[in-house]
DNA sequence: GGCCTTGCATGGAC
DNA sequence: GGTCCATGCAAGGC
């Protein structure tokens, strides 16, 4: 890998003409054969990174410049808007199954449920024990189920309360969409982008092993990421208002997931994770 | 074209 | 399933 600043322009131009180097924008995905990105925009010189072969570039892992990323993002949004989502596609390359269903609620219904949840759920700060320290989280949680099940994570045990009518409606919609059955739901409220959730997996003994966990997102669109426990490979996607994501099979055994904090999101997000608890 | 600054995301240590 | 800090991009100003 060669950075632009380490090499005189004239030398770089000669190397490109001779075909002895090719180059990429920033990280991951595409190789561009000119000093413009794939969208025809000039790339800022000092951000250019050069490689001597495509293999070397791929091994380094790189992606298109910001302009290309925006185009890809808008295409993804249009696909979502037009419901061009393949619900059967597995987002994970190995060791688990994650299906993305796109928007399963109309914008109006999603707004209505979000308003209801924000106003009516008895949200409480969560507790966590990490490296022996006891924390009260900024995000808030609520825990609903068929019966007052107990659920332990991060060394804290919670007791569920029984469903509300609105949560039962959402459960029915998610069950119909996924063909799975659920007996409980953990709700998380992230007030803004400052609040997130660190890498973890939902592998508690109270949970049915390899059971499906369906994650319904309401409110602010946030990034969601998976990281393989051994290979460290990461996969990320955006989860917009009214969208559904399902994790199942050995996903929790081999992959961590997280909701990264971000400074750019100012609105709240509510996440409902429907699960199957062992009785 | 290039230096400087800022903003942002990420990962590791505890 | 938190928090803090270091690091490294990406991009704007000039």
C-alpha cells in the first residue's frame, strides 16, 4: 500500500500509465482506474491510496469514496422504499443466519406505535456489571412476556411483566411475517445517538438455544453491526423506522452484535427484540 | 496542491 | 451490553 503523500505526483502518474499500480478511494470494495472515483468525482488527493495489485487492495480491505457511498446508500433506500428486499437472503457469510425484512409497518403505523411506546411503557434504566463495576445505563429498558419469566444478563436478573394490547399486536405482526413464535420481548429506548450498545451476543441460558430473535426498530435510523468472534469480520446495515431484522441458528454462538454510538443522530430509537424464553 | 483543523467512527483496556 | 482514550480516516477551509 502506498499513500499519495509519500510519492511525487509525477512518479505516481507514470506508475499508473505503466499499469504497475492501481488505486482505491479509502477502504473496501472497489478499484478505480483513474484519478476520479466510480461516480466521476475527483478524489481528494491526500485521501488517495495506491496498490500494486488488485489482490493487495482487496487484502487491505477498502471501499469507495464518500460520493460512491452516498449513491449506494440512496439505492439501498430506494430498494427499501419500493420493498425490493429479499427476505430470504442471509446477511452473514457463515456460522449463523440473519434475515432483513425491510419495513414491515406503514410509516403511519410505525409513528403510532412509536408514540405509544414512548408515552406508555414504564421505561427504566438498565443495570450492568462490567469488570466488577456496577453501572446504570443511559438507555432504558422494559421487559414483557407471556408470564413473569426471569431473565439474567450482565449479572442482573429481571422479571417480566405481561403484554400490553399494543405489544401483542406487534408480536402478532412479527410472528406472521417471520413464521416464528415468541413468548417475550426486551424493549430498549435509546434517547439519541450518544446511547448505544457495546459488542455482545444474546447467549443467556434462559433463552432457547439457536432460537430466533426478531428485532423491530422504531424511531431514528441507526447503524447495526455484526462481528465474527474468531475472524473479526464485520457486517453492518442501517435499521430504519418500522424495519425488522431476524437473527437465528448459530448467530449468537459465533457472532457479536452492537449498536454503535453516533454523534449525528439526535432523535430517539425504540427497539423491540422478540425472543423465545425457556420455561 | 498541500497543510491544518475538525468531526467522526472504531477498537482496546479496564 | 459501560466508559475512556488513542488512533486513523475523511473532508472542509484556506
